[in-house]
C-alpha cells in the first residue's frame, strides 16, 4: 500500500519562518520607500544634535553629545542607561491634527528604541536588539483629530552600555512649527581672559557660546589650534614677549567672528606669572 506523503513539522516551521521574514522585509521596504509629500517638513528641532542637546531632554542626566561616532555632521547623541534609568532622550514637536508622520533616526548600540507618545491615536515604537554600525530605525504614526503636539524619543535598556543616535526626523505636514532650520553660525565668544602666564605659555579662558561645538584659538592672527572646551593653554612662546590672542566659536554651520583681542605678555625667564591686558 503506497504511503501518503506529508510535510514534516520541522520543514513546515522553516517554510513559515522564511515566509514571515520575507513579509517583514517587504513591509520595511514599503515603509522606507513611501514618498514624502512636497510640502512635508521635519518637525524635529536640532535633529542632528549639532547644537548640543538644545531642544532635547534626557532623563537623569543620561545624555550628552559626542563628536564620534556620528552619522553625519559633527555631533550625535550619546546616552547611557543605568540599572534604574533607560536613558530616554525626547522632545515635543508641533504636528497637524489627523495627519500621518514618518519617524526615523539612525542609531548604534544594544536594545535601542525609537518611538512617539501622546499621538492621540495609537502610540508607536520600534527597536533594534543590536546595531554595531549605524542602523536606521523608522515607523509611522497618525495624530488624533485634536492633537497638536507629540513627544518623540529614543531610549536604551536598563544596565546596557551607551547608545548613539543621529539624524532624527519627524517627516510630515507642518504643524505650525516649520522645519528644522539646522544649526546657525554661533556668536563670537565673550570674556576672553588670561590666567597663568609663564615664560613660554599663556592660559586662556572664555565664556561658552550657545550652539557652539568647538572653539578655535588664534595667536597674532594665525590659527593656533582647536579645542572642545572653553579654555586652552598656548605654549611654545618666547619669554618676555607680548602676544595678541583671539578665539572663535564653531559648529556644523561654520565659524563665528573672532572675539575681541586680548594681549598678554609672557614673563621673563625665571620669574612668576602675570595676567593679560
């Protein structure tokens, strides 16, 4: 008597898994390829973190900006979870009621989440278990009939290492906030002063500038070097010699005008320090 052919359970599971994987890939491709309307804007502000954490709030002081790694530009978010905090970094964006938005960001790290809350309909999120390089997360949400603002966020997972995010986008109809203007060229630094002065060096400091990601120090009109903070020590100078110093602020948009000049004189060999004029 001939045997009736049948599909083994293990084979059925493999076929089903392959079908589900293909379906998920097709859905992701469809979502990524959905064309944007001509008048859509990016409702997120400081979307590339080029102005530090301006417009962003991170739980428990978990977030900062970093110059490496970055997906584009010169800055990215670095947020570090703890055993009791998942390092949520969020901002509230203006949206149009009854509209659909595509939320996306590039991330690196383990168990990184991207989502939107307060949509007025079904809140949404997506995540990756592991992204060793830059990976784009994306999802969509639709606002309720009376919703004019939504909170968008990234977060990691408790006790995991730091995660990174860059190039955040909330693409959809203008809710009244306009589009992300991107970073503006920062203002010139104020308060340039000299601290410790030796026969071969002058220590400089100045006030921080909003939106600046770095500073350039000039000696006698020539670039000496660049720093991330608001102080620098200029070395390699000659004893008992006057020097003219200036500093500018920089970010992805460009370099500011230079500060008011400061003249400082190095001390003679074997003597103490003095401040600049």
